[in-house]
C-alpha cells in the first residue's frame, strides 16, 4: 500500500480503466469488465474518506488486489469439507493447511496473485463454479445449478483464460458424470 501504483506487471492499467469508468461509464481499452467495475464501486465508496479521486482509485485497486485473490480460500474450504468424509473430519484442518501451504509455497501461484490481478480474481470465481457444480452433481437442486451458472458467467466477465479453463473443467466434470465417461 506504500507505492503510488499497484504492484505487478501492468499495475497502472487498472487505475486507467477505473478512471475511465468514472468518467465515461465504459472501459478505456477493450477488456473483460467485472473486476474494473468492482474496483470503480470500491473507489466510489472510498472517495469520501480520501478526499481525492486519484487516491481513492489507487486505494481501491490496491485493496481489491489484496482481498479478492484470497477469497479463493472460501470455495476451497467448502470443497474440502464436501470431499472429506464425516468420519475423517478431524483431518480437515490438515487438508486445508496442506492446500494453503502448497499455494503459498508455489512461486507460480504467488506470481499470478502478485502480477496478474484479473487472473487471480477470476480463480476464486472458477473455484466457486467447481464447488457449485460438485454440489449439483452430488444432489441436483436449482440453487446449485444457479450458483454454477452464475459463477461461470462471472468468471467469463472477469478473464478469458480462466473462463476457458473453467469451461474445460466443466466438460471434464460432465464427462466424469456420464456412466462409462
């Protein structure tokens, strides 16, 4: 939070897009819009506290870059709870701790979280899709189907690469659900 621009390969790109949303209601450069609109909303909420539009935009982009990637832990925890049998729930903290250590010890994951903010934000949505799709596969209900469709759509509004990966996961999950698939 000390620097003038958010960290990362293209840290200045995010404030440019958010400022454009504030000024015109649209992105300055064609891109997938969800993260930028979230950042614009956060900046709007922060502006009364910063007194300066530029500072509010920078603080909003830095805050969302720090908070949104971490939210991937929620669907991962929910998946771990769903996949660990109730008789082995004592093992759940070890599963979550192991997944957390694997993520934080992985230099590629850290690089993505630090430099590729849209990718990182979309990963949480992709894992939310996996959670809802898994729930729907276990016990089909309209809420889980709606959650899967909504998280898939939001992933598509955030990042093309992660959306493509999520579609591949959806195909693999669908093929695994077919008898003999």
